[in-house]
C-alpha cells in the first residue's frame, strides 16, 4: 500500500513539471558579442505568458506560450531596425537553470541562451 502511495505521489510531482513562473536572467553569444535578456514568465496550467526585455530589442510580450513538464516554448515579435521580427524560443527548465534556443527569420539562425531564476 505504501509503495502505491509513493508511486502516485511521485507521478503527481513529475506531472507538475518545473517551476517556470518568475523572473529569469539569461545570456547568449550572438554574432556581435554577448547579449542579455530578462524573461518574466507567468503560468496558468499549460499556458505560458509574460514578457521579455533586452537592451537591443526592448520589451516584447510572449505569444503562443506553452509549458509541457520541464519544456517551454513561446514566440515574441520584436522591432529590429524598423522591421518587425518574429522570434521563436524553445527550451527546458531544470530547477533554477534555463536553457533556450531562439530562432528568427526562418534563416536557420539559432542562438543558445542560458539563464538562472532571479530570487
């Protein structure tokens, strides 16, 4: 009986996934050097919303956000040199660590982001 209870408890914890909600600071190496970005994530069930800010692209709202266990995905629309650019993000949360890949413009240009949750 105890084994069944522990199994069910563990299953429920795994289903909840990572604690994505909150503020995250991330960095990446881009074509022009190091970049920084702040993400503020809000979670309701499997829906991910929020915003992100960087010194290069300013503030953008998250769209199409999803949480699936430890995996997250979302898009933003940013203004770059008077053009709107859609950037897709996908990645994984592992405790207080964040790893994301962003792709934009359909040109296969991917940027790897690593971040930490801000306490």
